[in-house]
C-alpha cells in the first residue's frame, strides 16, 4: 500500500519517462523506456510502486529512481522536490522517520571511503585504463588538446577487461570497500566494478577544491542525450557506496573570481578555453558540496561568483529557483553574485559558447557580453 502523497505514475510523469511506441497498461504494470539503457523495459509495478529494468538492472523505489535521475543528494531531497513540483503540502512527518530510507536500503552498503582513499583508488584505476580513438576524437572536438586530455585523466570505461583491472587495484593495495563503483560479489567471492554493456563511454573525473578526486561520472556512448551521463556508483550493492553529488573544481590561476556551471566536463572545457577558475555542480539542485566549497574558498579570498548555467536555463522555473538559492547563499557569505548572459543561438552551454567564439562562429555583435567577464579580448 502506497503511504506517500503521490504515486509512481506521477513520478514517471515528473521525470518525463518515455512510453514505447507500442505500449499498453494492464492495470498491474507499465513499461517505459529505460532512462539508463534506453530499452523499452523499464517496468513500473503499480501495486508495489517500484521500477525495474531487467536489461541493465536499474530501478528501485520511487524516491531512489527520482533521486538518481535528478542527481539529488538524498531521498529526503527527492521527496522535498517532488512535493514542491506537485504543489502539495506534506500532511505527515512520518516519512522523515522511515527506517528504510537510511537503514534497510543501505544495510549491505559500506560507509563511503575518505577522500584520500577515493583519490588513490580512482587515480590508480584511471592509470590502468586507456582511451579509445573514438573518445579521444570526441574530446579534441570539444576543445581539448591531447596533453590536456591526459592531464585531466579522461579514460574509456574498461567494460571488457574490468576484472583484470580490479585485481591490479587489489594488488596495488587500493581499498575498494566503500568506494563508489566497486562492490563485493558474494556469489562469486570477488570484488567487481559496477559496470555493464550499457556503461560503454568514458570516465569524467570530479576533483574537489583541494585536488582530491572524489567521484567519477561516465559519459555514455548513447544517442539519448537526456541520460548520457551516469554516475560510477555502487549504491545499495554489497560493500559498495553511493557516489553522492561531488563538485568539480579547476584552478587555472590565482583569482578572487570563480565561474560556476553544471557538469564536470563542461567546466573543464570552459576553463581550458577561457583560462578561468571554474567550479561545477553535478546538477543545479545538487548544492550540498557547493555550500562547503564556497565557505572554504571565501576564506581563501573568493569575492565573486559568476553563474554560467546554460543559456536556456533562465526559462526553467526549477533552475531559476536553484539560482536564487545560490545567490542567497552568496549574499550570506558576502560573495558577489553575477550572472553571465548570452543568446542561446551562440551556444547552449558555456563550453559551446567559448568553443564557438574560438572557431569564429560567434561575434561580439551577437554575443550579449557582460562587464564582469573580464577576458573580453580573448572571447
């Protein structure tokens, strides 16, 4: 029996899950297109209010699925956002004390490892991986040089030889317990990477303000742009851990100005093309780690944060609300908040904009340049 003030069907609608061309509902379940693997097998059990894809094994309860797809920090954050989007009042506080949210669903998980351990394991993992010519070309076309690609540690996901790499990590005394992306397979009695045929793509590292690599995303080789990025995570797996929503920070030079965008890869590209310091959140609503980072950076001299979220984000009410929240936080920290505006025709993201400027596709006449973007001559 569903005790939430919303249904799984409403969650599917909020997530804009696609129905297959040939679909039907028998009153017991509904099949959607899976947001992870793209197969029309993402089954919603209406009675149990749970989702599951038998192809890639993605699924879970309503909050789990919503949190994962929306890149939110917790089920509590997912619940709050769902209620706000549905414009409903929480008539009960029972949810906040539900034991399954933090206990039963994580009973087989391990505590997330320290950032020192994450950094050692992830850097060793990436050193054991190579990058395919296809992924190398993709990154070069985005504005990276071969040297920059190597320095940023972009590597192809080792779908075919992952077990050999896992053994090398163990032989190198790298800890896997509590490291998102790894789990212990009880049936086979060995450590494994939480990847499958639907994980084909390349790793995109997330590095914190102190230089520790604390998370990995996978940019998948899929035509479905909506769900191209997934976390390298082993949430709810035996001795695994959730990736959470880490931030990514790139420091190019000493400066009291910092530029904010969404997504590690986008920030890395923009930083390379502009020679500016960038910080990236995994999603506009994933602000927990951003809060901590801004406090630390304020103590290190930060006085201006420039919002470079996508040009078309202004029309999104949820993004607009997230932006106002960030602006409010900056005000409390006495950090000046500014917004860089440009026409979406010049490029959707700040990375697209800068690359188009570099290629000469954007001129000063059609770029609404603001005074706080200091590198005018270089744009």
